[in-house]
């Protein structure tokens, strides 16, 4: 079981999702997606597996 990661975000979960989806650079998009998934409650391990 993965561990929970606490992220102090200046963006809401919806704003992070929008930034991820609007990003044209694939590397930057994956970074936003990872932050979005962890902020939405996924463990770091589950979020990392989801973006592979």
C-alpha cells in the first residue's frame, strides 16, 4: 500500500485538472497530472502508476 502525501496547493483540484488538460508539453502535463492525482487523494504510488 502506498503512502499518503500531503501537498499544500495554491490551486483547487479542479484548477489542477484544468492545467493538466490544457498543457501542450507532455513532460509538464505529466507533472501537473501527478500533482492533481495526489491532491485528489491518490497515494503517490497509485498516482505514479496512473501516469505511466
